[in-house]
C-alpha cells in the first residue's frame, strides 16, 4: 500500500499559563513522539478518551499547529512544512457553525477564492457529498446532517490526498450517519486517506480498517479492533441474540426486552444449539470491542 503521509517522532505541546510565574507560559498537554503512517485509500479510526490529544494530532497533521520536534513526510518521503500540509490535507473540525441566508454554493465559492482554489471544483465537491438538492437553500434551512456534508465539502475543495475528520458523527441521526459513512467510503475508494477521530468505537465499527489508540498524547496501540483486543488479552465472549421465550441454558442470559434475549458464553456448543432449537437467531458473534476496555488494558487501568 502506497503511504500518503508519515509521521516520525512528531511532538507538539500547547503553551498554558504558568500559575507560579505571572505573565509567563509553560508547556502543557499535547502529543509526544508519535510515529505513524497513512496508506492510500485507507480508512483509519483515531480513538481515545476526551482530552487524549486527538484534535491536537489532527491539527498538527493538517498544518494548523506546528511540529515542535519530528517530521511529517509526504508520499515521496519529503518533509512537509505546515503550509505544504495545508495544501495536501483536508481538515473537518468538530464544530463549524453554518448559519445565515447564504447558500452552500455561495459559501463554498467564497472559500475556494479565499484559498486560491479553482471555482470549477466547487460543484464537484457538492456532488461528491450529495448536497446538490440543498446547494441553493439558505444555510439556516440545513439539517445537522447537511451541515456536516457542507463541512466535508469545504475540506475537499483542494482535492486533498488526506482527509482528517474530528468527531464527524456527533449529533447525526442513524440515517445521516450511514449517509456520511457511504461518502467517506467512496472517498477512500478514490485513494484518499481518511482519518476519523472519535471517542466511541461503536461509531467506527464496520467503517475503518485500523484503529489508532491515543492516550495522554501518546500512541499506545494500533491495528484492527479485533486484533487489538486479542493482543491485549481482552475477553470477548460469544453473544447470540434470540427471540421468543427465555432460553433455559446454563450460560449468562440478558433480557433485552420485547421478548429478546442475549445468550453469552463460549462458541456455540451442541447443548446450546439444542436449547435454542426452533427460535429465531437474530444475531451471533463475539462481543463488540469496548474503548474503555481497550484503554484500561493498554494503560494498566490508569485514568487521565
């Protein structure tokens, strides 16, 4: 897989007020000595607790915050300064307040001009995110899902090689979240490297190829979610969701309501299959990976 962006020993720390010395500032939280690479067309999930440094890392990769130590390299292995990163990386911040009577089309055209971009790319970005029917509406009339699409379109104006999204699923209903996922999948299929930041692993399930686990500004683990849980020794029992009367089995049974039951235990045994005979099996698989479990095991249970 072709690498589009690579970080080598990247460090950045925010400056915060020094309570012991007036009018002075000191080094505060940030990211520390990070090594990672993004592959062409890869969908990557950046996960960690609130305050872990996810937004800071995205801003450093986007050229918004400077690298204090280390290097960020492009696909040719050439170190990139912040101004070059801003041209090759699209950044979708967590909250953008789109409001007023202006239309998405007019707003994106103005942003393209301000950024020195080409106006002919605007309608392509609108089509890419599926805003054609709303492009002439006032921004005040857009739903939260449509506003997220507008933010995504603004990040795609320069046809970036890398797209960074900070908590893009926040505030979206299930239908809007699925729609956003389809757009991001199409972008990855076109070769764009996509990084999605979230503090909820379930939002990224079935979306990303790989997780980056960040804690206190340090990358403590990376890989597919299932592999991470296995490597960290996290138990993930098999869960079978059935409908009907409560199953009479020796393993744990959770009442899900509406005559639905979750049976937890080892992989399906002949005894369990016999007990569930005649019932409709709605779901079967290993328990989903939980971010808290991953962080607790990777950090020894230490809280921030």
